[in-house]
């Protein structure tokens, strides 16, 4: 094996040790930069309307940066949209510019942009394509392991890591290939984060009366309603049994309450096979940086319990209940806890 081949193999081994999609994308850019030395590399995603919603940039030197409302070069954007529509091949490679389709990441079309590679450099082109195929296959396996097999939502074991990453860089994020400098652009980033626990009312009665097959159908339809109501940037988890957890990002209080109320209403309005109507109760709390994860979960759970004990089919907000003296403040024992 050549020295170059051995180095590639080492990079592949490093990639397979990563269990986080964002770090995996960062490692992909780091590896391509090391072997190809392009002028610039980036990964960006488009929403359902074809608008850029995320970009990870990587130049020849310095830490990569993440932009949540990126300004993509019009030529690159046109090529990506053409590829996405099936109007061309899975890549475009011209003088000094390569745009490659990557399998959907986080449910959104994703593209790799390479600048500074000569159009006649066939070896580099093949290297990029081959590495992307490996990357896509491995991401698919990783995604499968992190999803609940019935609903397709993120599963319980991914919750702590996913939510922790939302608020503070984990030790792994500071390891090789280097820290990510996060940048904010434009609007859409004001507001707060909100956590809700969602519990299907009388779910045991549904299973006992109609059987687990219809119970699974209820879970599946509720999960689909959640996906329809929330954005791609929000985080949806099946927490276990009939319980779900939702993290809604960067919303003002009124918008957050309206969003969760719409979910409650949509579930109540849905007609379920055999069962007809199903309702759900929601416990909502504001996410404050520095709050231990168990405390946030306890706050949402207290609000959910109040909703269950006071008629069900309603949204209860922990902070409101606390101000009104209807719940006690969440407490945890001191010791080793996870913090945001």
C-alpha cells in the first residue's frame, strides 16, 4: 500500500470512531482539506423551499465556521438546486469549482462545495466522489442507530448528547480536527429555547382496549403530526412508551405557546383508526443555560403532571405554575450532574 493510501485508511478509521453527525461533517472537511489543499471547502443545506439554512465553511487555515443563515454564492446555489431537481448529475465540476450532492443530512438536501481544484484533475474528483460515498453510507448507519424504529424520531439514548450540544460545546467538540467557530447571521435567532414533555392521554387504555397494533398506529400518527408542526431545526425525541420530548429553538414566549398549542389541537382533531379521537397533555418549560438536564426534565414533568391532573388535553407551563404557587421548584441532589 502506498503512503497516500495508508493515510487515507487512517482517516477512514478516525471517521468511524465518530458518533456525532456535525463532528463527522467537520472531519470530512478536515480530511479533504488535508489531502486536496483546495482554496475553500464548505457543506451547506437547503430547506424545502430551496433556501440555504446551514453552512459549515473550511478555508486553507483556521477553524471552520458554522453559519445558520448563510449567503451562498448565486452560481453555487443555482448548481445545487439544479442537482437537487435531478436536472444534472450528482455533481458539477468546472474550472475551479466543484459542487457535489451529499445524501440528506438531518432531513435536508446537503451539498459539498470545493474551490480551487482544476477541472482536469480527475484523480481528485474520483477521490472526492469515493470519499463521499463512504461518508453517506456511514452517516446512514449512524442515523439508523440514533432513531426510534417505529416513529423515526430521535431516540432516548441520543437525548442528553443532542441537547447538551445545543447549549455548550462538549469536550469532543474541542478535539481534533479543531473547534468550530459559530457565527450568527440575520434574523431568526432571537427568542429562547423551550422544552416540552408530551404524553398521550389514556394510552394504556388504548392498548388494553384495542391492542398494541393500534397503539403503535397512534404513536406513529402523533409522531407524524409533530414532524408537520415543528421545524427541521427543532429536536423531536421519543422518550419511551407514549412519551415524547420536544426542544423548540429560538422562539419568543408567545410563539412557543402557540406552536405547542397547535400541536395539541392537531392531535385532538386527528381521526385515528378504530379509536377515533386521541388527546395529549403537554408540560412546557423555558430552557435556561446552565440548568442541569435533570432539573429541566423535572420542570417539564411537573407541568405535564399538572396538565394530567387538571383535565388533560392541555398545555401547562412550568414557570406560570411556579409563579401561581401551583408547583414546587424543581430540586436535585448535589453531585455529578450534566449541565448545559
